[in-house]
């Protein structure tokens, strides 16, 4: 009788909220789809694909469009099937048996997941009480263990908080270990290290088309690093990791600079409005909510009624993310945000009546 090994025996497939949700504010996606003119361009590009042919293994067109958009050199870019795939590739290929990965907490849960699949020990440095990273403690931990990599998100998912450039630089310069800087939400903030990536031999920056760019459906992410690292990632990735449809759509979307900037600004203003609304709620119901200010496209809230509120909202067709003593809410359109706030108020009023 065949038995699954113990690292996968008890794993459950990823299980996002499914069903007919009217409002999705749980996955940090962009709240708007592409406009008609970009859709039209996408249709035309898809019509011209030779579906009998394999994709371009180097995804050159989309890497060039990405590099142009951010003002960097395409030779420092490699594309992945979402940045998730790149995290997985880094864990399986850039670390040796017996090395550990250093993470911070709270942070993106997938880092730990890919470590465990790769049979790597994952050491965690707890954040300060105000949810900021203790960079000194992080450096010390990296240098005092057999670390093969340190990985964290900036701005952070789920806290929404950012670490200043000078602090990130200090970390990179103070360790010989690979630093994986996940800038999935950096489009919403302005502290990216993209344009100085070539100054470091131990830095990989991850970016994604899933958040500010609004293309979560096509699974497209990028690693940006010095050419030695980029060549190594190209050598270890599966050859046709990004399909032609995604390459074509990505190429088109990243070429629309003005549109992407406008959309980013819109989402940031929606986040600010949502933040203000939740602050107002927490003024009315201080026993229920403490709001954390941040620099992403979502709002992180400490809540004493998180679980009950999460379940109530689901019953109303609204999905948010429930995380123990916290909830995380993605910024939506005006209509989505105001429906959400109305539903939360209803729940709070009813909770007080009981
Ligand atoms: C959403 C997210 C990603 C993006 O993952 P994709 O696989 O590119 O969709 C990466 N890192 C963090 C921290 C995220 O929140």
C-alpha cells in the first residue's frame, strides 16, 4: 500500500472563499477590470497566437514591456507563472539541504509553505508590537544561523506597513545571504529598490501583475536581480513556465503606462477612503476595532469580533480576509466600500443590542 510522505500527507489544497460572493475584498486584487480599448488590443493579440507552438521560454516581449514601465534593464528581469512560482523556484534551487530560510511574522504565508515543501527549516523573527520589522534582530538572526535566504514583503501583506529604503539597504549590506524582497505592493508606495538592484549581488526583488496592474487572472510575476542571478533562475525554471496568452496580455498591459499610473492612483485613493471609513467606525466602536495605517491597497484592522464579523459578512455576500485577531480588507470601488461599511455597522449595532 503506497503511503504519501509526511511532508505532504496532511496538506490540504489551497481553499479560497468560493461561491457567489457579490463583493470580493479578500484577495487584494485590483477592484477594476481593463477598459474596452485594452480589451480590444488583447483580443486582437490572442487572435494572432500560433496555439500549436510553445511559448517564448525567455518571455522577452513581456519582460521588455515590464522593464520599460519601471525604467530598468530587461537583462535584469525574468518572468514567472505568478511570483508564487518564483518563490517556489528560489526555495528549491537557491538553497542547499540543511540551510534555513529566515522570515518575519506576520508576513505572507506562502514563504513558509514553499520552505516546507522544499524541506527547508524556516526560522521566524517576530515583528515589534507596532508591526514594524526589527532590522537589527533580523540581521543578527540571519548572520547567526545557517541561513540560505531571508524573505519578506515590503510593503507587508498582511500588515500593510512599509520598511524604509535605508533600512532595507542596511539589511542587504549587513548579510552575505540572499535577500528576497517581495515588492508585490510597491506600486502603491514609492520606496522601491528596483533601480538599484544591480548594486547588490545578493538581492532578488519580486514584482507581480496580480495587484496594482490588475491582472491576477493571467498569473504573471517577475524577479529582478543582477545578471548572474537572473541567468541562474532562467537555467533552473521550467522552460515554458509562462504561457503565450499571459505573455501577450502582459506585454500589452505594461505598455499602457499612463493607464497603469491612473489606475494605481485611483486604487490608492480608494484605500485611503476605506481607511478613513474604518477609522470612523473604530471611533464609534472602539471596543471592536483598532485600525493600522499602511501603504498598500488594503486595510489591516485589529478586531475583537473578527470571526463573527467575517462570518456575518460572508452571509451577506461580502468576502474579507479573517486572520485571528486581525481582519484584512482590500480596497474596493465606492459602491463596494460603502456596502461593506454599511454591513459592518449593521453587525456592530446588532452586537451591542444582544
Ligand atoms: C499577492 C502576493 C503575491 C503575488 O503572487 P502572484 O503569484 O504573483 O499572484 C506575492 N507576494 C505577496 C506578499 C502577495 O501578497
